[in-house]
C-alpha cells in the first residue's frame, strides 16, 4: 500500500481495514447523524470529496473510501471487477457496524454501487448518483471513439496497455488531459489535487483498479440489465447531473422501481464534487435528510 498522507486540515481521520482479501483505506468525519458513505470515480480517490466532507460531517457521520487499486488502498489484482468492488464496499459497511448507510457514488463507481444497492438493499438508506452511467443503459457508448467517446476507456480496458503508456506519466496525464478535458470551473483542480490523485497510480500495478472497473464497464451490460429487471433500486434515489447533462437521471429512471429526484448543475463539468462542492453538499443533505425525516 502507499504511504497514507495525513490531512489534519480537513478534519478527517484515516483508517485502514482488511476486508474481502484486500486492505481498504478510508477516512471518517462527524460524530452524530445518519451515516454517509462516499465512493469516488476516475481518476479520483476519497480526496475528490475533500470539500464535501466537512459540510456533510457537520450533521452526519461521513466515510469516504479509496476503492481497491486506488489511492491508499491496496493495489488490485488481475481479475478485479465491479463485482469484487461491490463486495469490498459491502464488507466495509459491515465492518463499520453502522447499520444502513446513505450511499453516494460517482462516475465509474456506478457498476459497483449499483450492484451493492441491488444485492444488499437492507444496507442502503438512500442512493445518490453523481455524473454516473451504467453498462447496459448507454454507458458503453462512451467507449466508442467513432461516436464521440473517449480513447482512454479502451486503453484502460486493454491488458497491460495502461502500464505501458502511463507509467511514469501519471501526473502529466492527470494535469494535462484528464482533469482539463472534463472540468468547467477554472481553478477547481489544483496542483495539490493532481499530486494527491496521482500517488496511487504511480505505484507498481497502480492502474489495475481503474483497469478492472473499465473492463467491467465494457462487459457487464447484460448482468446489470438483469439485476435492474430482477431487483431494481427501491430506496430513495437522487441523480446529480453536471457536465453529462441529463444522462445520470435518464439512467437512474431505468433502474429504479419508483420516482427519482434529480438536479442539474449548470456551468459545472464532470467532476462535480470538486467543482461545485457547496451545490453537491446541499443536494445530498436535502436528499438524505428528507429520507431520514420520513424513515
């Protein structure tokens, strides 16, 4: 595992736990209120929620995890996928012994958090999706470069290519392509952020977590369609759209048994939690506290 860099200025505590055959790093904040679990996307870590956590922690117990293969969690092994990531999260919730949690996931974490919420609905109080799609419901199209999709999806899904092309260039890749390409709010991603996000990818086999999730994205459509048909989301659902427009809400409506709530953040790019932390925090708080009030 990478050396965990403490961040006392953010008011979080760092933890490492052995679950499901790996070691996960997570941070916690807040002492009262219903629990919230935050799950990052690509190329992020728990740090993506650094500005959201204090706002939520004023009224809730907040936990933000590094997925397997990301940040300060252990590197992923070959064969890692969204099913394994989902079970990692399930075991983490059990380890925390908090009872059901408000689950917040974004971006490429979609397959894992959707599997978690449909397989273990008793562990989830509410489901919030930020800039998230699902395989089987249109997400695969983002890998089709002939129709405006992004080249990085196929590269990450191809065995060994990420290490071949990206090793030693992690900071450059994130600073000059990944964040600039999908960020709309100037200055929202700082050099410190790039350094923090790139640390995990700079480890030997540091791309395996991302590789596993992108391979899942291109292969699990039939599985997620079957899950949605058999066990759609039944808990209260919030879709937060930003740079992707209505895509998140349109996806969630297809996999939820009832109505969903949705908001659209204007002038905000893909990395909504970093670009518009106040708006994202307010949306999450309104959603989860409405759920708590009617629980």
